[in-house]
């Protein structure tokens, strides 16, 4: 664990961020009292098809509409 003062953190912020990203624990202190811990944000893996199978049937927008739906779409009653 590395503890630095606020002044030192402002001066070396990019180095401290890099250290935190590499797994080092960084604590920022006000005087000698620890107040903040600098930790990297963990990102989850992006997954395609997250809702696959949960949405039901999806219409095929390239298929022709039937006559009744087409009439309603074009403003008929």
C-alpha cells in the first residue's frame, strides 16, 4: 500500500493512476489521516445477445406486410 498526501497526489496523479491500474493500492491522506483510496474501475466483458430468447418473436421488417396491416399503416380504417 502506498500512502501519499493530497499535494503529492496532485503532483503525481498520472503515475498514481497507472500504479492503481497495475494493482497497487493507493491511499490519499490529508496530513497523516487517510481519506481516499484510488482504485481502478473494473469493466465487465461485453456480451452480444444478452437478451437472446427473452424477447419473443421479432418481426422480419424485410417481409411484405399483409394487406390489412398495410392499409392501417397508410392511414386506412
